[in-house]
C-alpha cells in the first residue's frame, strides 16, 4: 500500500492584473503554482518529504528508526526538519556560521538539532558526513537536490498542474534553478504526464504536453546551468556572487544538465537575470499577490516577465497562451531584506 504524500496540494492561480499588465493584453494568461504555501515554505517539501518518507518505510520495516542528516542552512534543511517532525524521527542539521540566526531559530523550533560548524557550507557538510558515518544503518543523508527520490517528489508538481488546468495545457513552465533538483523533477513530471495520457488513449493531450517548453532561470553569479549548457559540459563555478543564495549551487545536477542539453522533449531553455531584476520581481509580486518570496524565487518571476516581453516585442504571441510559473517560495527572507543597499 502506497503511503499518502505528505506535501501540500498547492493552488494554481491566475493573476488577471499581472497577465494584462505584463502582456499588454496580447492573449497571454499567466498562472502561479504557489509552492510558497508548502508547510516549510518552499517546493523542497515535495522531494525531501518523499525521500524521507521512502527511507522511513524501508527502515521501519527493519525495526530501525531513521535519523535524518542535512547540511543545508536554507530551505532544504527546513524541509528535512519538517519531514522529521511529520515522521516523528530525529534530525540533525549542520550549518555554517554564515547561516542567518532567524533560520537557525526556525530549524530548532521545528525540532531539529542544529550544529553550527565552519565558515562555509563545505565545512558543515564535511561534519555532517562524519556524523552520518557514526550513525551507521539508521543514518539517512538528505541531499538538497541530487537524488532520484527527490526528483520523483518534485515531479508531483506537474501531475497537479495537469489536474488543475482542465482542458488546457501550459505552453511554458517556468522555474528557478539552483542545483537543478526542481528542474529535473519538472522535466520528469512532464514525461510522466505525457506517458500517462498516451496510456489512457489521450494522444492529443499527450502531444500538447510533449510541446511544453521549460524555462530554467538563474541569476548572474549563480548561473552554473547556463554556463554548463553554453560550454557543453558540466561547469563548476569558482564561487557564488549572487544575492540569491538559495540558488547557490556551484555545479548543477547531472540529470538537470542532461535535460537542458537534450534535443528530445521536454524542451529546456536557460535564461539568466540580474539580482536587481530578481529583487524587483519579489517586490512587484508582493504588491500583486501579497506574498513575500526569496530572490531565488524572484528569478523565476523576473524570467517570466522578461520572456513575455520578448514574445510581445517580437510579435510572437498567439491566442490562448498559458504560462505557468513555479513560485518556489523560500523561507530565507524577511521584509527588510528587500530594502537593503545590497538588494538595491
């Protein structure tokens, strides 16, 4: 018997005002998949809850209570802490000194044991791996994005969109890219949904899903995927200079890179926006939708609006075009962070 998923079935909402203003009434409809409404605040819940739930079932069958380990001082760590809370298991989150105090407090409030170690993520991760070895069979490492179980969890997002959009199918799906876990899940989800409709004899709907374009958006200074695609091989950034720290993977997941360079469906297009554009998008989204999201999420919003403008300016807009942007959310944000000199 398959366990009930622990993530939230999030709303898919349209903002008529935003669609009209951004597209100039050009026949575009802009939809938001509100992953910011997941329990821990971001889309990370989908993949990480699925991973933790799967390992919990496996180890419980052996009479073992799993102990989850995370080395993320951001949204992945918060998702791991929430997963452990839901499954009633211990979790230890290792974070570097640079992790904001309010995030450490959030992690602890969710029930995580928080260990601060080192100045950078690599230090905290090394300590986490040491502890994982000490735990033996009961230890489960929760990677922020590089795991097939995580991609499968994220793929559920596309299955929900398929249910929510009625007779329509999106022309474009937009998502932010850090390490590429969300992108990998979105692309896998498109493949699964198209295959499902083929099996059900709905060839026309399956074909429409096969035509969906995925817009993968990064910020300048955290654009490891775009640079990898341009070079034709995996690129490791020397450092992260973007303020969108949740996009701060120096190297994309192999699976995400493979999707991005593939000539088969789903079609992936990379796009890079500036920090200024991402932060401005956060502000405008707060005005339009009354939600506060991270600059990492603002990247997808800015990329969406840039893409719409390019379509309108190039007179490439057809009637009845639906664009769905994944509002990935994020908890590493406070209102005053969008008005600091750095954000400006």
